[in-house]
């Protein structure tokens, strides 16, 4: 019988226990990734996963002991898929620009094939910060390796002349952000539209937004501070509002840095040098704080849109909104919340925040349409462009991890340059 293991086709035999175990484990990881992407890991239990597969919880424990371990395995499976995909792309595409386009096309194809049941689902890497030390360090190491490969495609393209001179870390991070955002965006997109979105994405990558053969020169804008001046006299209501705003800013920093699970309300109170009693007077629970942090960031975005109406062309307004978001993320009024923690909200609140986010993205898309109408923006697939840029905006909060930011305004121009002007050498 041992000799049969070397015979062709034996891997699919119902008597090959290793193959059967691997297939069942892959099915568990795929289903878990699907549920984590849709519901969030906090709202998904091991029992949910077991029942969705027709298993008992006891049977599931044979493959994974804890939800933490399952999340980690799902992230490693996602990174394994990305790694093998990049290796395939490197074998079949030579120029840096071709490789970047192939990365996006593979991403959209994988999504469509997973929805059709032809490929496993892969988890969006949303909650890395909440993993335990050993797991987090391994996922971060693999993530860094993936980032460096993408960045090298950009650098190779610049060296060979297929890509114009751009800031490579900004491009690589924007790519990751725009693809990771699809866990939210593509969930409502019909399968037949995926190819159209893939084509529109590559068009935007190559040509950018600007309706000109000239490179867009970013505007010189002033972004007024959002934090109010200290109240005079005994305006208790305004004092309480300022205290709440300080809680929201500090809470946002912790959620961005440590994730929902790793964030402690007591630690936030200690950071602000207030008593626990004073803190809990304003903030009732960690969930309430996270919800308020999202509302605060959405309000900042809405104010940027409102302020942009004073500008001229649609392209100038897009410039102001994008770079204003980057500015506030890196100013005393920041940070703004990362959407990596969105799945920690219970479903009703998550739906509310995502609906408000969609409203903001559609408002951004309308500015783009205005630009197309006034001739400053070339005709693009607006729905695709607004979602890609929204994902990149979310990722921009990680840019200080990859490059030094001495000048926030210059860094914002570097980050959005490739969206406005494209990657193609002009």
C-alpha cells in the first residue's frame, strides 16, 4: 500500500488522509475568511463557522483550537496566496508597469472566482494589530515582505522607463490600501462588472485623473484647524465638548495602533491624565468610543468637502479633499480613524457607518463628475476611481512607517501624485 502513494492521482483518493485533512482545513479557512470579511471576527464565533460548514464545534476543534488561531491561519493563507500570485506575475510579466497592472487584475479575478465558488475566500488583513505577539510579528513580517516586492515593481519601472518618477513607498502603500478596501466595496458589485472594474483600474493607474498631457501641479492650500480655541469663562458645554474631542482623538490613535481588542479604556484615561471616573462620565463603553471616533472622522471629511466648494475646477476640489484628509491625519487635529477596526462594531452601527462612508464616497464621486463636466478631469469610471482612492486614503495613515515625513504638504503631494497623474512615463 505504501507504494501506492507515489502513483499518479493518489492525492485525490478518499483513502489519502493527508489530502482529505488538507482539503477540509482549506474549506474551514475559506469559510472563516468569508464570514470574517462580512461580519467581522468579533461578531463571528467558531460555532457560526462550524454550523455554516455543517460541522459540530467539536469537529472544528480538531482543526483549530481558538478563534485567535483561526484568524492567524486565515491571514497566513491570504499572505500565502499573495506570495504565490506575485511569484507567478514575476515569471510572466517583465516591466514594472505590467506587473502592477497584473497585481490588480489578479486581485479582482480572485475575488470574482471566490464569489463563484471556484477559488477559496481570503481574509482581508484588517485586524493584524489585535493578534497576539508571536502571531502578529509573523503576519507583519510577511506583510512587510509583500510591501517590499510591490515597491520594487515601482522602482524597477522607474529605472527601465515604463513608470515616471514617483515616490515608490507611496505607490506601494496606496496599492495595498485600494485593494484591501475591496472587502467592503466589492461586496455589492455584480460578478459581471468585475472585468469592467479591472479594466477601469488599470486605465486609472496608467493615465491618472488629469485631463491633460501635462502633470497636474498641486495647489497651495491652507487647512484651517478643526479644534476650537479654549473656551473663555465658564462655558461648561464647550468645555465638555473639548474633553470629548480629546477622548475621540486619543481613542482613534489607540484603535489605529492596537486594534479594537488591544485598546484599553483605562490606558486611554491614563494617557489623558484623567481619572477613570471622569473618563467614564463621557465614554460609556469601548464600542461607544469606537463609534464616536468614526463619526468624528466622517465629520472631518464632510467639512473638507464643504470647504472645497469655494475652489474652481473639479480637479482642484479633488486635490483639496485628498490632501486635506492627509493633512488632518498628520496634524494636531488627527489622527483620523482607520477602517481596519470597522468590523469590531456591531452590525447595526457598522451598517450606519458604512452607509455614511458610502455617502461621503459618492459625494467625492460627484466632485469627480463635476471635473469631467468642466474638462479638468478626463472621462474615467467614477465609481471605480472613488473607491480606489478611498482605500488609498485609508492606507495613507501608515505612510510614516515606510518613509520619513518632515513636510506633511510635500508628503501629501507625493502620496496622491500617481492617482492624479498616473504612472505612465510622460
